[in-house]
């Protein structure tokens, strides 16, 4: 059994650089309660075609697993993302 403070977090890759935390929350909230989301933008200097990545935390494990199965390889903005 998980503790009350547990976070069930997924890593989301291949995000368009225009993606923000609201986009992640909108894309994943249909699977359950999103506690928080975060988008990380790489330094464009080091990449020819930079893509962002992010994390989404859910309230429970079922929501996290549903999100992984439901969004795998699907679009969030213009680019495809992977969970």
C-alpha cells in the first residue's frame, strides 16, 4: 500500500518546445487527478533539433498506469510524445 504522500510520476519525452505545464495537465487529466506537471526545456545551443521533456505526477497508481497505456506515442502538441 502506498503512503499518503506518494507520487506516481511518469516521464514524458519528445515534447514540442512550445509545450507547457498546462498542456501536460490537459493531456493527462482525463486519466485521473494530476498533482503536478513540469516541462524541462534543454539548452538549444547543444542540440540541432531540441525537444523538451516533462514529468506528470498522479494521485494514485491506477491513474498513472492508465496514462501510460492511454498516451503512449500519442500527440500532445505538434510532436509525438512517449511515456
